[in-house]
C-alpha cells in the first residue's frame, strides 16, 4: 500500500518540451563500447538505442528552462503576473547554492511575490513535482505553478559506459499546473525505499566525496565499461527487477482507488528508461503496447524526470489540445522511488516541442 | 526446445560452445545485455513474453533453466 493523495479542481493546462538541437546517433558512438557490431545492432532494437539529444558543453538547465518560459511568454501562452511558483525538479543543479530555480527567476525578471523551489529527484521527478504543484495550489494565493523537469545528465555520464551513455538524454519540460472548477478527481500514489538509494548514483562531487583528480580517474569495470567516480553509475539489473516487481501492483492499487478498469485508461504515459523495460511492463500488466508508448529513448534519450512530459508532448501532441484523455502517469527509479497518478489530461493550451 | 535454445544462444554469441557449458553466467558467456537480446529472441521464437520478474541471470544460466522459464511462461 503506497502513500495516497487525492486532489480536486486542479489540472495540467500546458506542456512545453525543450530539447537540445544536437542529436547524436548510436552508430556515431558505437565504437566507444566493447560490443561487437552484431551485438550492438541487436541491442539497438531491444533497448531502443537509436539517437539521443544532448546539450553542448556549458549548457545548463537554467538556459533551457528560461528558453522555454520565454517562448511561452513571447507567444502569449503565459503571463508573468500569473506565475506564483517555480518548482524545478533536477539532478543537475548549477551550484550547491543558490537554488537553480532562483537563478531561473532572476534571469526571467519575475515578480518577487513568488515561491522558488528545487527538488532533487530523478526518474520519478515528474510525478513528485506534480504532487508538489497540486499541493501548492491548495493555497488560494497560488495562481499558476510552473513545474520544470530539467536535466543535463549527459555531462555526468562516461562516453565509454555502454550501460548509460547510449540511452541518456537531456531535456527541459515546462508544465503549467493550475486550478480548474470542472476538473475531475486526481488520485496518486507515492512510494520510496532508501535502502536502494545507491542503485543509481554519482559517487563523487558532493560533500561526502568531493571531486578531485583521483575521483576523475577512469577505471574499467567487470563488464568493460570505463567510468570515474564523477560519473553516473547504475545497477541496471537491480533497477530492472525493482520496476518489474513494484510497478504493476502499484498501478493496480491506483486503478482500484480510482474505481477504473485498466481499459478505462487511454494512455499509460510512463517514465522511459529503455524500450525493453517498458514493453515488459506493458506485457506483464496486460496492457496493449500501443497504450504505453516506449519511443522516447529511441528518439531523444532518457532525460530522467523530463521523460514523461516529453512523452506527452511527442506522443499526444496537438491531439491533447482538442481532446481529453484518461491517463495514468508513472515515474520510477532514483531513490528508490515509485509513483503514479491517474487523472484526465487534455484541452491543453499548448503541447509541443521546441529546440535550444 | 533445447536444440532451439542452443541455436539462439549460438547465434547470439557464436564464439562459445553452449552445449559444453554447465553455467553460462559463471563462465562469462552471457552478460546482462546478452540476456536482454536473448529474451527478445526467445519471445519472438516461441510467441510469448517472458515475465519481467523472471528475467534473472540464474534463469538463463543453462539450457535446462531457460527451458524451465520458457515453459513457465507458456512456451510449447
């Protein structure tokens, strides 16, 4: 039984995905890994390795978030005076201090009667950020929350790590969350298990193990990957088994709370670590694979908490402007954290991809 | 079924003789990425979808164990 949340009269009113212009094909990097060409091509199909979007050196999450928000302001899709909170979910903060959300606030020149908040979350970051946004909207003074899910983790992944580099992507997504008198009830569940906290980590660079020349030294692991202690590392097998074990019963529990059958959900828009994991989840849950899109990694890479809103922008696109869908959103990974929300999504003011 | 399993394994890693091995994992013949490719090939060959919770290295350590997991998941 997860921690349950219920919200009323709240909705997502727009989703904007900001992707780096730079696209790198799997074949361009294949030589970095100790795969045979034949094995690489098999994995390309199974895992969804194809191409990914990664930032240029020096690009930070605030650059991409500001680009996206300025686009919304310039297009008349958002007014500065309606923004009451900036909630940034990222694992790529620009500094230990100040919070990156405050940097974004400063760059945009927003009013001072506003709340800025950084949340350190990963793959479950969209749902966690959404829960925080809905909770903020319980306050009458909050008009609109800008939920930003942004990461540039390609800068922390070793190019010679076949476990992580082929699938990592960078992105920033801006989701506008606001009140709505006619919105349906929203149900959500959250679970965390810190005993698995080190299943995904960047060992060095924090206070516990500051980055030094020694932590930057590249070393080979037992699978032939080269990475340093400054790089992201994940125990892929453990994460895979955790997802296959924990997600199906959580979704079943959520649907039971919502009084819905699996078929009542139009789309299962889940975090996308890789295509294989998503397809196995869909099969295990008895959900047609077309209802659970798994095409984000192959097109853009896995940008952690940004993968669900990227999924919304890419797979629903303009259809979410005129239609309303019953959706189940689920994020899982870092923490370990596993979350899900069931709600309606549609009649959006905007739902698109722009490039930085 | 065992012959089909050995054939798929050999296509995956032609440099090894899977019929002579007692433990594919211990002997370093399959890593986690090979298991992903193997599961994909087995799913396709036998028209099933091996349950995600069955995708553990020990279930793919021998042709006999692979046959067991295939039968558990409905392969005939």
